[in-house]
């Protein structure tokens, strides 16, 4: 049923701030010009990796931000990355490289989750660092991650505030003590692992596919490859109102379709492929049978054409583009173009060639949006940009048809169908696990020890927990856990009051106990000890009676017990008559429950019932570093 309300989509965004040190910021026109020069230098120097990048929602951008609320005037940017988390980490790489290229700049970066760099390195953070005191402590400087420490209670350092520092204080500390604030190597490595491979990794994140598209879309994408993201998002987030514009196509007629090669990011390609969609019969877009060798190209082209049509349908028919042309005669454009040539942006292409012109158009568009960008109120929407190009960009349909006969091969999309082993390997790589090499299933089953499950759970119980959560033992082999059963029972007895509390040697109340006269209190202590021992004996007797009553009920039989060597096998009569078992429960020996066996049995039964999907058992075991092999016989039992 068609509705009139569009589903609100909350988009993830990353914000980045660049501050100039030493901190002499003044919110003046002169200082604004200084920062504006930095913006132009940064965007020009990093243009070779930013121009060809296909962003999910918004590109990397920088602008001047005036002082406000104690935060000095600085360079600011914000990018909505939506479903493609790689956009966020690519920006982290860019920011890191900016602070390396411009040592006088200090940068901080955060997203919807706050200090996500600390989240990435959570396993290596010092104990004192938590979300309550992490504000204004994490920065990039000289290409290195910096964390401003908190002074200990026993020490007083004049240049370290006891509370969270202000931005002004943080900049002063980083400027005066750059070596002291460097993050540890493990924290640096955790962040570097996430951005490892950039900028070459950008190419690996792309996917080229053949699409059967209207000639107008092919011409637009040749000049503006980045517009593919806007079209995919328009189709992916379509609503019934959007689809009304696609009942009869007015801009991209289906009879003009030709085959073309389109470059997506893997995220965009997956979004387009995974959508199940049947076009309106009135649209003129029809698909061949699924067995057709080019069915995927027809389907992708149909979906992409719907996205472009939706974008154009949102535009006013009388929009103005008088202020949206690039002034190629300005000195700023000339210096920008010269910088691109110095940084080998054109890859040795002959000036005037088709490929050279395509890259030049991309550079002009980047210059328009990122450096010489008009105010947001005058910014061109994707639909307006598409219609403007169709009106001003001449293209020859016959020439495009000739090019379609010699297309580059498509990329293999088997990465969409990851096996469970490949998915586990991918998750381990992302998590930075040491043992990330896949092992054969037979070898994995042979080396697997169910006792590890019990040991890991015991280690988990012995870890410190607070209202903020519990510490999980990531790898039991790295830090052996010792469990002192006598100490545990002693503390338990103290809590229940079943034993007189013994003071530790460093207890603050030790002096009080030493002040008591032992002769005067000897009789009292003896009486108190007898009373407590009697109470403890009564409690144990009571618990034993409860065990006797429960041992032969359905709950008692649900636990696995340790077999006793001198125990006679139960008779057939006892096995068939539960009433007689219950009535004779008091005369029988209660078997000790095998805690480890019951623990492992219950966890593996829960794991098996997940049927390979995510669930509490697999999540708990994975967080403890326990890898459980697949259930070959699909029966949730443990061999005893």
C-alpha cells in the first residue's frame, strides 16, 4: 500500500577538526584567511586520492568554523558515510596524513559513537581511560595518535589538569609536550591496522560491472562517476512517492539503452544487487529470463536507471545554474591544476585525449565542490547536476554504442557469497586476532578441547566486574587465571556471617583488634566460635536434606553427576516408578553434580540450537576467544 510518509533514515556521520598550533587563534578576518589558505593547500595536495574516490553519501570537505563556546576558530569537516564504514576509516587515514604533511596542525575526529578510535583500541587502553574522562584527550599530531594522560592522585603536574581538558588546554599540552602524550604502541597499532593499505586499498574496494543503461546515464557517468552513489541511494531508499515518477520514464527512455561498464564501491554494488524489485509494466523496462547470460547486466541497469530517474524527478523544471560554472580563468584553479600535474594525477595521459578529458572533468567537479564551492543554499543537487549535464554535455549515442563492444571485463562478485569459514576469517582479520590462519576442519576438531569452554567460563567469573560491565578473557593462553577455592569460600563465609571475620595485615581496623585483651575475651570468643560452628553445621545439614529431596526429582535428574565406583546399578523397578524413587530419596546417596560437564553440555546445546546463526552462546564463547567447530552430527550432546 502506498503511503505519503517517507521512512526517516538516521545516517552515521564523522566529524573532523583541524587546529593550528601554537595556539594563537583569533576569530578575525586575518586568521580566517590563514585557515582558508590551509584548506586550499590541503585539498590541493590530497586531490589525487580524493578526486577519484566514490563516496557513499558525502565527500570529504573542509571549511572555516568560527570560535564558539571555548573552542577556537579552526578547520572543520563533516561527512555522512551511511552504510559504508570504509568511508569513515579512509577519512581517518586522510586526517592522519594531513597532520603528517602539516606538523603545525592538530586534529581530532569523532563520530556518532564518540571517540571511536578508542573503541577500536579498547583492548589496549589504560585502566584510567573511560568514556567519562576521554573528552578532548584524543588527537592526531605529526601523524601520530596522542592521548593526554590523567595525573595520578598522588602526583600533581602543573601542565596536566585533573579534569577533562578544554580544547585550548589540550592544544597547549600537545604543543609543549608532544612526546609525553604519544599513545602506546599497542594503541597505535590497533588504529593503524584498521587503516592499513590505504590509499591502494581504495582500488580493492571497488567493483566494476556491466550495466544495460540509457545512453544519457552512460554519458553522465563518464564525466561524473561519483553520481552512481546518489543514484544507488535514491533507488535503495525509494518510497511509493518516488516510484510514481518511474511509472513512465521521462528523462531516461528504455529504448536508448546500451551496454556500459560502471564502477561501484562494493557497498553500493551489494545494495543494488540485494534489492528485489520488479519494474512497473508501464515503464518500458523489461528483463530477460534469469537464465539469460546478461540477465545481471539488464537487472543492474534497470535498477540504476530508476535511481537516476528518481533523482531528476525531484528537481524543479526551472532551476538556475548561472552561478554553478567553474571559473577556469581564476589563479586558484590554475594553481590547483598545476598541483594535480605535479602529483601525477593524470597518470601520463596525453593532454586532450578522451581519458585525459574525463579526469579533467572529475577534477573540475572536485574543485567546484571542495575548494571553490558555493554556499550550501546555492549548491547543486545530484538531480540538478544530472539535468545540467544532459543539457550542456554533447554526447554521440553511436560512439557510445561502439565503445560498448569493447568493454573491460567485469569483476568477480563471489565476495558476495562468503562461506562461514571465510566470514569467520574476515571477522578475525578485522579484530586483529593473532591466530587468523584458517585450519582444516579435521585438524580443528582434533585440536579442539571442550575443557577450554569450562576453563574460559571460570576465568570469566574470576574477572573483575562492575556496573560498567565485565572484563572478558580474550585469550586464556596469554594470561593464566588462578582460582583460589579456599579464599573464595572464606570470603563467602564472611558474607554469610558463618565465620568470624579475620582481618588482613594491612586492614585499617587491625589496631582495634590488637587493643583487645586476649585473656578477657577468650571465653567470649570460644562461645562465639561454638555458636557459629553450630549454625554452620545446621546450615549444611539443611542443605543436605534439600539435596536429598531434589536429587530424585525431574530437576535433579536433569543434571549429569559423577559416577561412584561402589554404586550398584538401579533396578528396573526403580527406573520405572518415579514415585517410589521420590519416596526412598532419603535413604540413597546423593551423587555429586559434575559442574564442568553440565556447563559444557548446556552451552553446546545452546550453541547447537542456534543453527549456525548468531546467538548468546556463540557470542559469549567468541568474546572469550573460544572457537567452537561446526556441529557435524547436529545432536546437542557431549560425550561423557
